[in-house]
């Protein structure tokens, strides 16, 4: 199966210039092609667009496109073709997951990227040679698992540069340690699991405060001023820090959960329907739940696991996960409860996660009703 391995690099001044030129060309090719697609009655395919690119290079207006490697420009056209395909498949329901919108025009201020296929890059001992850019020295934070089939150069909004390789990796952990797991996602504790484990979310409050301060500063600074630009980059960097920490946390957690369990049950969170809140911390956790769900679902596919969701309307926190006794709505402040029917003591979130698991596996029915049986009786009978 395919995976991406990403490494940071620090270009020389010369490389920085060459890359800026390349990114500009990739952007122009994409935007020209997209404009052409928009005014065409029948959507042109890659071959047609590629022919147009060859023609365009012969005109005075676009001849500078020949100054950069042609491979990333052609890849840009392939990406556009894929973007259209994804859009159509998403619209007619062939593609599951998040809705994909129409391809958009690329802006100079967005993240920039250029893809090199095998013919246009070469892996050397410590460096990577890119056609018409030169040797790039990435920070090899981990070893490449196999020969990459392509590499994408990325410059993000905060001005950081990355090489992102596509490599083939062997699927790991064919057999899961456990049959199933239920996970309750929350604000207080990010994930409470039916296995009894809990994970709290990383603390973003420091970055949160910094961003709010910088945004106030930004609002006071005159438009198009140099100092405003500096503030904008500082804000982008702080957002990057949050998103890097979050991604790292979510990736590690989802990999662990999916590799260890055969069936993963999550609550179906209708995140977009939730109450909007201005506080960043809350916005981040909402974003985190969505990302976590997507990661678990995608990784379940790759690991051959089953991913299930239960309706968020199920009263998962109102029922005893041992005996099924319904105690009703609990105040958010109540973190622990003792069931008056079977006398078992529950942590609120863990109890919810066990109900989520049961709901996902047994469809809500209780496989055993006698309070004498231990809470592990359910999984033993699976
Ligand atoms: Zn009970």
C-alpha cells in the first residue's frame, strides 16, 4: 500500500528563487487549464490539455514555461484531471467521505507545490536531485522504507519547505490483538476507550493566547504594510504549530487503535451541526474529532479493519454499560456514577465508550443481563 513520507528542507537562495519560479509556472498552468475547462462544453482530458501546454510554450506570452522542468507542469494537469474526477464522483455519490468541491484557481498566498515523477528526480546518497532545481538536502528524520515513485516539493503559508515522497509500504499487524473497541470523544478527555484507556488532547492554550494577541495586533496594523506581513506570517506559524501537534497526536492515536482492534466503533458526530463557538480551543477539538474519525476510517481500510459508527442520538451516557439500567441524563459535572441496579462503579466517559462499543457490535441489545457476570463477560462471549 502507498504512503507518504515527508521531510523538511532549507533551500539555498538560488534554490529558493528557482522554486518560486517553478511554483509560479505550476500555478499558471493549472489556472490556464482550469479557465479552459470552465469555458469548454465537454471537459477536456489530460492529453488535450497537455497538447495545449506544448502549444502555449511556443507563444510569446507563455514561452517562459520552458524555463522550468516540464514534468511538474504536466503533473499539474494530471492533478486537475483528478480534481475534476473527484468532484464528479463526489457529486454523484460514487466517492464516499467528505464532499469534494469544484477545482479552484490557485493563489500565490496558498500552499505551493510541484510534483516530480521518476524521470525528473534522483535519490542520491544524502541528497535529492530535482530537474532544473539541483541537489536538495532534506532533514532525514526517518529512513525511506522503499524506492519512492514520486516526490512533491511543498512550500507552506509560513514559508516552510518540504519534500513529500510517495512510497510503497507493507501493511503491518495483519491480526488485531482485540476483537473490538468503543471510543467516546469529548472535550474534557479527547478519547475514552472501552478498554479503559484515556487520552487527553495536547494543550494548545499557549498558542491560542499568542494567536489572539497577534490577531489584535494585525487588526491595528495598516494594510499592505511590511510589519503587517510579518505579523501575518507569525500567526501562520503559530497555527502551524497547533496543527503539527494535533496531527501528530491524532496519527499516533488512530494508528494504535486501528492496529490493535478488529472493529472500531465511534459515535457519529455531526460536527457541522454543532453549536458554533468562538473559542479556538473548542474549534480545535471539533476539528480534531473530524480528523480523528477520518483517520480511523481510512486506516481501517488499509489495515483490513471494520469501522462502524453509532448514532449520536443513542443515550450512551444514560445507561449502565454492565446491566443496561437507564439512569437518565447526567449533568456534565458528574464524572463518576454508581449504578443503583447492579452497584458497579463507572467513570462517565469510559461507560459511554463501552455503550458505544456494545451499540456498534450488538446493535444495542445486552448480550448478558445478569449483574453477577463481570463486565468482561460481554467480550468473552463474542
Ligand atoms: Zn448497572
